[in-house]
C-alpha cells in the first residue's frame, strides 16, 4: 500500500470519526428555566421602599406586595411572540389585589428581554457564564450599561426560602462622594426573579443622603394558576 493511499484512508476515517462525535455530542443546556414563560406562572414579592425627598426633607418608607403573572401570549408590534405580564399590588395579606400595570417579556435562544414602563432591558443572556457581560440597554434609548454575571448556579436564601440554583446579575455598581448607584437582580431556576435591589441616591460629601430612592423586591411565594379563562 503506497503512502498516498494510506493518507487518503486516514483522512476518511478521521472525517467519519469527527462526524460521529458531532452527532453524539450532548445538546447544550441554555438554562432558559431561569426565565419561566409558562402561562399562569406567577411570583409574589415583598417590597421595601425608602424615598428621600429633598424638597420636603421627609423620608418616606413603604411596604407592600407585588404579584407578577404571566397572563397570556401575543404577537407584539414588531412581530415577535411576547408575554403579557400583569402586575398587581396590595398593602398586605388581608387586602385584595389591584392591577398596577402591564409589562411584557420575550425569551429567545440567546436572551431574555423585559419591557418595564416602555423601556426594554436584556435581563439575562444564555447560557449563563461566570463573568459574562452584555449591554442591558441595547434595546432601549438609554446609555450603554454593562450587566455582568457575578454568581452562577449557586444556592441562595431569601425570606427563609432556600433555592438550589440561582444566577446573580450585577447591573450597576457606581459610587462617588456625592452619589450611589447600585442595581442587582437574582434569578432562580423555574421561578425567575427572586431578589432585586435598586439604589439611586444623591449624597452630601459627609455621606448624608440628599434625595433618591432605595428599594428591594424579595420573593414571598410563587406558583402557577391553571385555567385562567
């Protein structure tokens, strides 16, 4: 057998082996479960909010519940299949829910988008990887903002609820002598958002707060409603 024939046979065997490897390779897990899209899925949050008003000099604190429900699926104005998110509010467990506003969300192979007050943010990108970054404002008119995965597939506890697998997204962490801007969100498998912290403050050089807002969303409960209609 001459050398040329041997090389041809080696090439053929190599190609066959590579093809078999590709055909038997396991599919990549994108972990879309961090952003559930099932109709009827809902999450209830406890919200703690502090508002600092420099005009009146008052500090107002608020506590209430928010329920976010994946109510239905529809085709939006851009032709994309999207989710209608109905958001309800109540002051405590003993009060009926009242509709607060309607948001929307969309999930595709690479990212999860959420439209809040007419601004669309890229909340997650898939698959999650430690240290991975993206522009959370790429789909809105705001300035570029780098989001970053800080923790991946780690346990997390909120309101004494133990969660096996979560990802943490740092949206912003910027502080000077006269300002503080901190935003972070935590998502759990099969639940979605379980914790959110939002801080935007204007400070005096001595650290005292002039004005701004500081609020958090913490998971209270979650589930799925069947037969919505």
